[in-house]
C-alpha cells in the first residue's frame, strides 16, 4: 500500500498533536508524579513540553515581538510574590 501526498499530510498533521499530547503526559508522569509522592511541592504553572519547555514563548517575545521586558515581567508577575 503506497500513501499519496494527501495521506502523508493527513498522517503528519494528525500525528503531531497526538505526539504533543503523549509527550506532555509523559513529562507529567516522569517528573511531577514522583515529586508528589515524595510530598514535595512544585512551583505554580505548567512544566511545558519536554525538551522545549517555555522556549516557544521565549522566542516569540525576544525574536518576533522584540520586547524581552514583557516576557520577563510576565514571568515575574506570575511567579514572584
């Protein structure tokens, strides 16, 4: 069975969100669950995708918007008391 270009595009575009979901789930199981079992607390917020983390937002603010202060201030408002 040979796949056409349309079928390949469908497989790739359908598989990427599924792969992202599986990676996010794996990240939670690998890092968050052991810390919860040890009664240790994590800082608020999500951990991002494995190996990528918050890099996409970082690059968006620094490269596309050219406003690094907004990125830093957003993190400061979110995590600093």
